[in-house]
């Protein structure tokens, strides 16, 4: 809408690292938060695959119900992802094309379709996630985050054992409709190294952006 465009154009931002030093700034464009976290605001401590979901203590009951709906949708997404369930993935994903994926395909980037991403040896079988959290924008828009712990198999495993910060954007046409995943992104996130790539997915499949050698597998990112 015109009001949203005006608010976006008025945006001025700058980022400070943990030492209080500026690492980036901008105006008129919303910053890519996952890329900023992966490059400049890495975790201070080692991440644990037993970390619990963020607490909802103090939230009003209606918001807790919505958060639980979003986190259940996130859990369903990871079940079909690690299990290679193509039909399940089609049910979870929105048919809406994510701008973040289209901007790569529009300049020649290759989108690996979900049947390729979920194939044996390519999907992240055995991957664990922890520390899930959800942000409610409205009854029809939400975001979820978590930390992914891939195992060293297929294209998703990182031989250095790096963890991944993941985000999903969810939407639905009405408050009584099921949540659909519009966008999924991951980026290597660990205390020891800056992220060297990112993975972006929507209902069409996934595109990997990385400084490392190209891999025709789901999530072939080396941090």
C-alpha cells in the first residue's frame, strides 16, 4: 500500500556490533536481517540442540494459541523436510512466489524444485531443531525462527558441524484458514565463523547463494 511504501522510504537504520562499533547502515530499504546476523551478530555461546522453545509466559491466551499454531506449522514443515514428503511439502507451502527467491531466479539463478531438494541424499535427514520462537504480525501474517543442527550427510551437512539460523514466513487468507509457508531461509550461524552463504526457499523450491563450490543438493552451504 502507499502508506507502507512511504514508511519504507522513511526508514533509516544502522547496526552496531557487540563492541558498539557500526558495521552497516542504510535508508529506504529494509535490511536483510538474517544476513546481518550471520555476518555481524553471531551467537556469543555455543548453541545446543536441547534448547527449549521461547517462553510465552505473560502473553494473552489468544496470542499463545496463535503462537502454538505457527510453531505447530513449523514442526510439520521440518517433519516433511527431513522425511522427504513431497506431497506434505506441497500442502504446507503457499503458492505465492517469494520476492526473495524471485530476485535470484530473475537474474539467472537456478531454483532446485522440491522433488530434487527432498530426494534421498539431498534432504537433511536426521536434522534436529531447537529454540523455536514465533512473531505474530497479524492474525494472517507471522514469522517463526529456530536453530537447525544438520548431521553430516547429503548436501545439508556441514563438515565443520556449523549450526544454521532459520526463519519462516507464514501467511493465510483468513483467521480460520491453515497457515501456509510463504518463505524459508537459513544461514550458517555459529560463534566461530561468519556466514558464507544463505538458502532461500518458497513453494517452487530452493536457491542457494554461497561463496563455496556449487552443489546440487538441498542447503549445500558452507559457512
